[in-house]
């Protein structure tokens, strides 16, 4: 997947930032992309859950990719594809629509980053 030349933000907050920045670095990982829109409380909740799960990974020494927030309002194709399914989390060719719970996001990360099968 190619991210077009639109506004994207990589955000880290508080203690999560420190944990993620101190994570061991091996080979660079592709970024996790979180599609959403401003004012979407589900998107904000998904972002917070994602950062918390990634911080836990970093604390245990597991590889942690960066997170890129993409506003679907910035691109017509993103809007057409994701308007009714945000928040959407992607990693490479994997996609999780309606990424609304930490459990769902955690399973997605385990499968995408560690190759763990989905239950």
C-alpha cells in the first residue's frame, strides 16, 4: 500500500512515547496505518488502545512499528473506501475494519506482527 502525499501524523503521547522510543530496533518494520477522521471518538479510542498495546510490546522487547494516522477527509479514495468502516487499521496487506476494541486490535497485532493465528 502506498500512502499518497497527504497530511499524515505520527503521534506518541506521554509514557507511551518513552516506551516506544526505547524499544529495541532490528530491521525496520512497515508502519501501522490508522485511518480515521477528526472528531471520531471511535478513532480516538482506537488510537489510544493501539498505543497502549504497542507500549506493552515494547516493554517485553517485541518489535514495534510506527503508527501513521491518516485522515480520510484528505483523500477521496480513502473516504470512499473507509467512510463507513473507520477506524481502520492496516499493516502491509492486512486490514482490520471497525478496529474498536483493544481485544480486536491485539489479535490483529499478534497475527500481523508475530504470525500468530487468529483464534
